[in-house]
């Protein structure tokens, strides 16, 4: 004769199952929230009912000692270093980042800084007629930018490159970046997402390492 499960036993087993499922869900939620914070990519949004590419946004000067502005500058420095040095085996993506017309690095650089950037070895290779599509380079940040002055930061990175043969290299660099935020800065409407505050890198120097990563990283 088949054993019969009494209602209290069945209820207790059901409660145990519900409790175990709740614990698993809470653990998953904990790790999800842990990976979300701290939020280190602040984003400025512009809301409009009639966007036009001919619109120019007038930017007012922000207090130089404002903590939020300083945090934004640190994030800007990190994103600039990443965009300037990372290489992906995708021509379209590289043109969006490195192109001299509406490119991210161009929008974030002063003319002199972008000119020096365009003289690097890997820039000439990847924007030339025969780019190395087997090459990929990534930037790992050793730490967040260290503030030297109001507008100057230094940051340590690890530059990791790999070619199509699987050969890779890792090199460490310390980069110094000076951010310029003009009092009467303007940013074009099409640049509102790439550069919402009109910031520009006015100085870019390698303080330690092997020279510019785009010259010596591979």
C-alpha cells in the first residue's frame, strides 16, 4: 500500500521549498546590487522636444571645487584614456572613436593633442589603407585618477594587446591628463552625448612606461 503524506508534512515541505527559493533569490539580488555600485559613469542628459543638429548648447562655468564636477572629470579622464588607446578589430567602431570628423577622441581633444595622437604608430596603421584587423588592445585601470591640480590628473593603466596569433603583451603606463573647461564653452548638438560639458584634453603626457602606448604597446 502506497505511503500517504499527511497534510502537515506536505505543508512543511512546501514551506521549506519556498524558503530555499527566497534565499537563492536574495543572494542573487545581493550580488547584482554589489556589481552595480559604486556607479562610476555619470551621464548628463539633455531633454528637448525638437532636437536639431544646428542647435548649439551654451555651457555655464561650474564651480572648480565642486565635488560632483571633480568626480565627473575623473570619469571623463578614464573614458578619454580608454577611447584613445583601446583597439577593436572593427573598422566602423574605430572610425567612430578615432575619426577626425565627429570622432570621440577628436571631440574630446584640443587640436594640438589630437594632432600628436594622429602621429602615433598604431593610429597610422589602424586608420590607413591596410589596418591590422587581427589586433586588439584593452585598457585596464590600476586605480582611479589621482588629482594633481584643479584640472590635472594622473592615472595608471595596464595596456594589453593581442594579435591574431594569440600572442599578447602587457605593459604598465602612468599617464598625465589636463582637462580644459572653458568659461564660454559650447558643444554642438550632435556632440551632446559624447561631450555634454564641452570638456577638452589640453595636455596628454606619459610620465612613466615605455612611451606612448600607441607607439610601444605591441
